[in-house]
């Protein structure tokens, strides 16, 4: 082929014309196939480098969105409460023996020997009373007794004489009986006079006031020269002294009705007083009233506390830490696990496949940071802490971490 101007001339070389035409015809299909393959590769590269990352990013975003839609929650496990619960109640401390000392005779206080705070022994003299009226009455009674005895002697002589005369029929039977009756009456008169003398002697013995037991004088309400009235005349009685025996104390506690069945004799109790910070005094529940007070709906119990050194003062206010056994097994949960719904109290429990179950509970005592659950739990549950208000039954959640529920103080 020869190019001449704008005209191309084809020349055939002798012996080679048929071979050129044949080679050109065979290369054209192969060239087209390579072009098509290159185009496919180009499209694939463009897809892999541009479209596929977008698809992956969209799938990742969708997956992350679904994962973020699942709330992450903290859970705790219910904890068994202690077999004995401690109840703190107010109490009054009293002496085991506490008595006011009154006078048993009328007069004036002559002398007193003890004052407040004095430790006395049983039978120790506390005070003396001057009783001039009783002394005069005793002298009169003794004189009346002498007169009655003289009359009795005369009546006895007369009765014996009439009895002898009756044997000789010197007197009538009636006169003898009259003499015998007069003798019996005189005997009764003498006995009455003797009783009156004995009464006044006993009243005279009450001039001296003695301590009825070992203890401490907690009050002295009289002084020398004060008028003493025993109250026998109908007037008001005045307390001379007040005594207490502080070596053993009675502590009275009003236990609420809810704990009345657990408060049994033999339980231990600790006394806490503000003047002894960090110190406890051990006592024992010794008896109960076995009846609920209608006004307060409480059970009165008595706790005995030994106080040999007199450290505790009678009449003090104290707090009693009473250890009561729990009748049924219960669990403790933090207060921030509770859900207050219109249908009642609920907690969220994470079950199988991380799905939430809203479970109804029955609460016992409220300890502030924790609550007692008496029904609704088995102890193996995973309870959600701070559950959202939007939490529904069957919702899927993710557990962040688990911890153990804290017990009540």
C-alpha cells in the first residue's frame, strides 16, 4: 500500500497479498474481547473503590444504630437478709426496786441522817419523828388498861364467890350467871385495852424511819421541824424520802405490734445512751406483757440490765438495740431499683436473651438506702439499677456490669 497525496493505493507484493488480509481478519475478535474485559475490570474497580465502601458504611451505621438503641443497664443481685434483724426503740431506764418512803405516824421531823445520793443499807436509820400526841395517847391507853385489869380482878373475885354461894343455895342462879357474865365482859375490856396499847406502841416505833432495802436516796422532801402527817386522819400524805436500788435495772420498751411475735424472753438487747458514745450495755429480755396496748398498739417488754458499779442512772432515756429473729427468709435490694407504676411496685429483672421482666414485689421494712423484700424474688435474679421510666416488659437490654446489693445498716 502506497500513499500518494490524498489517495492511497494498494499494491500487492507478489507472493504476500493473501497472507496480510488473513492476519488482519483474525486479530479483530481478540482485540474486541480484550477491550470488553478491560471495561469490566474498570467497572469492577470503580465499584469496589467507590460503591462498596458506601454500602459497608451504611450497613455499619445501621448496625451501630440498632446496637445503640438497646439500653445499657447496671444490675445487682438480691442479697439474703440476716437471720436476726436489729430494731432500735426508745426506752426508759428504771431501778429494779424503787420506792417512796412515807411516815406511819403523825408529828414533827426531829432529825434526818441521810441526804440525796447517800448509799444506805437495809435497816439503816434515815430519820426520827417527834410524836408528843402519840406519846400522850400511849400513856392514856396504858392507864385504861390498868383500870380494865383492876375491874377484871374484882369481877373474877365476885364471880368465884357467887359460884361458891350457889352450891349452898345462898344466892340465886341468876345472880351467879350475872357475875359470870360481868367477868367475861371485863376480860374483853382488858383485851381491847391491851390491843390499843399495842397499836400505840407500834405507832411509837414508827418514830424512827429505817431503810427497807439496800439502795440510794434519790430524794429528800422534808426537813427538821416539818409537820408529818401519816394520812390516817384523811389528809394528804407527804413523801419523806425516795429510794432506788440501782445495781440492777429494769428497762421498759414498747415494741411495735409488727415485731410482737418475735419479742420473746431470752433475747439479747443492747442499751445505747448519748452520754456514753460508742459504748453498749448488754441486757436480756426477761418478760413481756403478753397483750397489745390499745392506745399505742405496742407490746410492753421488760429488759434486765446489770449495773453493779452504778454507771447507768435510773430514770435515764436510752435507745435499745433489740435483735429479733426474722420469721421468714427475705432479701435486700437497693432503693434505687424500684419502679413505681400505676399497677403497683415493680422491679426490672434481666432474664434469658437479655430481655426485661417487670416483676411485682412485696416489701417489708425500709432501711433507707435498702429495702427488705419478703415476696417476689428467689435470689438468683439480675435486678436493674436506676431503671428508666420507659422500661417495658420484654424489652432487650445490655448488661454493663454486675455488683452485689448492699445490706441494711
